[in-house]
């Protein structure tokens, strides 16, 4: 066979197999593309961290487990972790399954990003961040109450908030880390700085070998916060209130009116009493009766426990609403906003914030329970609050 003939045979073979080579190449490209896309989807749907946070009723056990897991994160400091633990204890008591105000979980409510005061989990995510947590849990086929999932969400899947958390975890001073995380990451809890820092220093002393001797003095520097009692230790009846607050509200009570509200409240005679008051001395009901009378919008005796005032007052012809109004009483449904599950709570709306998103209440039987001490809190409206207009 001469060279010319051999060349023609090769050309014929190439022309014959070329289409098949093209098809094979296209099939290979498609297979590679599918594999690459599958890998991407797997990365998107799988957790990026391997956290294993303990589930326990023992707060210290959960705190230690969170500490051990956070030690895996690059660049964190002992002070930063302590700041996180102090904030987490204040927000949820290390209970990853808690709903703010100890309400029952309702998925339709939780998935509504416009609902405030319905925070979830270790760090009490609220509004759109709460919805993001729930959607992340669904994408992982896990229960939102899973503490490991919540820590992964906080560090890796909470949008720009995750970067703020990591920034706070790298701070070398316990007080600074705690306050940074409260103000920048939690974005709530005004008035609770000293309490959170005290908790953080306690955990710093337990887990890092650092000193927690400043805890007591830090608490005392807060306005009477060292004498505040939690729901677990108060014994008087009528309106027990747990001081721990979630992201949906602004924190623990103080006995001095917050600076941003001074000047907004005209009648500052919070100690006025009425001789015809039949409510037990020092209770939230006793104070609210006195205060409403001082504001010339009185309510009557025998409206029941604080949590029953909304229903009972409406039945007696009082105007009620689910939105705050200046000078109205506010009834906390049983267990809402950390109020006692048996008695609920009652207080008085004193002022609105400049942007209208929060309101200031005055109340009794929260600081120094049963003593008649008046305290103040800034709150965001939420589920479980009924506002009552005096007559």
C-alpha cells in the first residue's frame, strides 16, 4: 500500500470516528459538571463545623461543652469565650430549647419575621434571625433545639452577625468582649452590662484559670442589680419576674430611670400610695393600682393576679389593646416575658422610645421582692402583653 493510499485510509477512519469522539467528550463534560454541582450542593447543605455541644440540665456542663467547642475556632481568646458564655447564660440559661418568656413553640409564629419578643435558643435569636435559624435547621434535617446546630449557626450561618461573633471572641479583655457581644452581636440587653460581665468573669475563673474576684464588685456597681432576685428564689406571691431577658427585649430592671427617658416622664411620684388600695403591699398589683391613681387614670381593686388583669379588666368594660400606650397598665400573661407562670405580672407604661420601637415600664416586686421597691425596664412589644386604659 503506497503512502497516498495509507493517508486516505487514515482520513476515512478519522472522519468515521470523529462524531463519536465529540459525543464522548460531551458526555464527559456533562458528567464532570454534574459531579461538580453535586459537590457544591453538598457543601451548601451540610454543616461546615463539627460541633458536639452537650445537652444537659446542668448549666455548668453545657457551659463547659460550649467552651470546649469554641476552643476549636481559630483566633479565639479565653476572654472572648468567657464573654460569649456570660451573654449566653443571661439570654437563655444555657437552655437551647427555650422560647422567650417560656412560651410554647408555635412554628407559624416563629416563622413570621415581623414578630418580636418570641426569641429562640441559646442566644435568643428573634425576628428575621430566628427565621434564619429555623430555615438552617431544616436544611440540615435537624431540630432547631439542637445546641450543636445553634453554635454552628451562630459562628457560620448568621450572615454578618457570624463575623461579629468571631470578632468578639478574639477580644483579650473579658469586660470588653462581653460588652461588645451584648451591644454589637446580641444588640439588646441595655442595662444588663454589669450582670453579663459578672457572669462572664465567673466562667473565666472556672475554665481559664483566671481570677473572678472582681465579680462581686462588678455586680455592686450596677444600680441595685446585686440585690435583684430571680424567679427561682423569690417567695412573695402575685408577680414574680425572672430577670433574664432575650434578644427581643432590653434587659434587667434598674431602680434609676434610664437616661434616655428622663424628661419624657412628667409625673415622677412613683412612691404615691392610696389608702383604699386592697392589693397586698409590695406586689406588682399594689404598685400598679397606686401608680394608675397617681396618673389620674385609676383602675379598681379585685382585678386578680397581674396576669389576669387583661382579661378581667376587659370583662369589666376597660379599653384594652395589644399595642403600648402612654399611661396604660400592661398585663403580662402567665409566663410571658419571664413573668411567673402562675401569677403573671402587671406594670405601667411610662414612656415610648424616640423611634417608637420600645417602651419604658415602671413596676414593683422585681427588685428586692416584696419591699415595695420601684424599678424600670425598657421592653419591646411581644406576645403575651395586654395594655389596659384606666378610667
